[in-house]
């Protein structure tokens, strides 16, 4: 037997002043998207902003429903909007943030498993890593080089017949 051990690198920025202009802009777009979320049930507003290779930014936010499973996360709302508007354009970066109205988030939000899987599909489709920028309402900013870094042992199209 053997043990496989994985390493996941995260660049941690303690202050927004350390970030490049395009990253800061993308975070602002995600924050604005979070403000527009439809989250009457959880009250947890999530925003995502995707910078496409053509320079366009496509945003999404969580959309909830009285039938809870009908709702969708911000990341998938953004990814599906981006892919439907620009089907041939790779995703370059995604910024994700959230607003907790009760107790402001002091740590970066992290995308759920379904959203990781959904985003991974576009990384595979274009064979280009998507930089992932994670923030809370305050505190550090995490940057990862790819969705794959967030989703080891991924289910991928290669398994299918
Ligand atoms: N949510 C997202 O939009 N993205 C995530 O990464 C985690 C959770 C949404 C789903 C639901 O509307 C609310 O946040 C609470 O789970």
C-alpha cells in the first residue's frame, strides 16, 4: 500500500492594498452582485464575478425559492450566465464573496461542492485554470490558482463512456 498526500497552495493577502487592480475590481463586482442576491430564506447573500478571457465580467448571486432545492448558488448562477453569453470564451478568474447580515464574515467564503464541480467543467472545457479569489466582508483574501486545487479526485468527463 501507499499513501497519497496532496498539497493545496493558497496565497493569503492580509490587506486589499496588496491586490492587483483587476483583482480588486473583480471583488467589487462580486460584492455588488451579493447586494442584489435574492436570499429571503437564508438571508445569506452571496456574489460571484467571473472575468472572462475577453475582458468581460459576468456576475451572479444566489437565487432562493420557497421550494428550497430550486434555488441556485451565486457561483453557478455566474458560471451558467457566463457560459451562455460567451460559450467560446474561457473563464480567467472568479471572485466570490458573501454578506452575513447577522455577523459579518471575517474569513473568506468557500464555494460548495456542487459549485466546485460545475466550475471545474469549464476549466476542463477550455484547458485553462481559473484563478479563484475568496473573500469575506473583512479579513484576509485567499487566492488559489485553479478550481482543481479546491476539488481533488474530481469526477470528470473522462470516466464517461
Ligand atoms: N450559497 C452560495 O450561493 N454559494 C456558496 O458557495 C454557498 C452557499 C447560497 C445558497 C443559499 O442560497 C445560501 O447561500 C445559504 O446556503
